[in-house]
């Protein structure tokens, strides 16, 4: 299943100020591609540009060869891109299963929805055990599982994951990244946007480094860790 994402010379920002300065990158089908960068580097603006929340002033966003640059957000999602937002953002007063069902709001078949929930429970047995528990009473790691599961309920071609390590303990970060790798092994393309350099490069195939709205390094993930551009992007 193809899920190629191409960002081509994108400029985007707020009011009259551009945050992204000609960003170009490619997320190849079936792979984990990461985007690294410190706070303020433009990562969030790029996510918003992809999702149609902050449309680019110039450049194009292509998904499976289709120009989605000016599509409204719900049509970007319908095209096959699901976003796992920073900070998880579960519905705290919904149960686990109710949270998962919100991810399938565009699916009209109850049978398909039930099948997808069963698939999520196969990936996350802990969620099955706690399917009637209110999401707001769960641990941060469990809420991360709910958030990822909700994104998978759309049966996406590409999963865009924003800062999955945010606010989690080192043990839960390691667990979360192992889950992301296992999801990719099921054939889902992953675009992983993160600050955590070492954990991210350990599971990614390809990587890009963003600094001050520009891509300053790109290449196979295993080669990026030692690049001086990476240190410069984080530490100046």
C-alpha cells in the first residue's frame, strides 16, 4: 500500500512571518522517517501545514502523488493520514473503547469498526483489559496507547506521530517506541516528529533535522547521530 509523502519547497507561518523556509523532504512508503529539531525549529508548523491547519504560502504537499496542499483537514485525514497529537489528548471522560470509536467516526460500517477495535486490542492487550475504564484515570503510558490506537482506527496509510516521548518516563518512552516500530512492521508508514534524538534514530530508517525552519541535515537514520549539523541544531 503506497503512502509516499512529499513536502516540496514549503513556506508557511503565521500573520506575515514565515516559520518554514523552503522545507523539502520525503517520507518513503513502508518506512519510519523522523523529523528532529529543538523547540522553535518549525516542527509543529510543518505538521499543521501537512494537515491543512496552516496552509503553506508557497510550495506543495503531495500524498500518493496527489496534491493535498489546499485540502481542508478532514479531507487530508480521509486521504489516509492520521495524526497522533503531542500530549496524547485523550477524551478523559470517555472510556477506552469510546475513545477508540471516535477514531472511526468516518467509518459507516459497525462490523468494520468492531474488527478494527479487535485489531487494536491485539496490539495493546492492556487496553482490552481496561476497555471500560475512563481514559482520564489511566497512566501517561496507557493514554499514549489509547491515542495511538485511536489513530489506527482510521486504518491510515501514514501515521504522523508528534512528540510521543513528551512527558513520559524513560521506561515508557522505550516501550512507546517499540510499539511504533511494531506498527511500522505491520506495513504502516510512519512520520515521527520528535526532539528525542537517540531513541528516535534507533527505530527510524530515514531522518531529517530541522533548524530555524530549514532542513539542515538528511540521510539514513544510522548516519545522522554523529553529524555536526545535529549537534548544532540542538545546542547552537
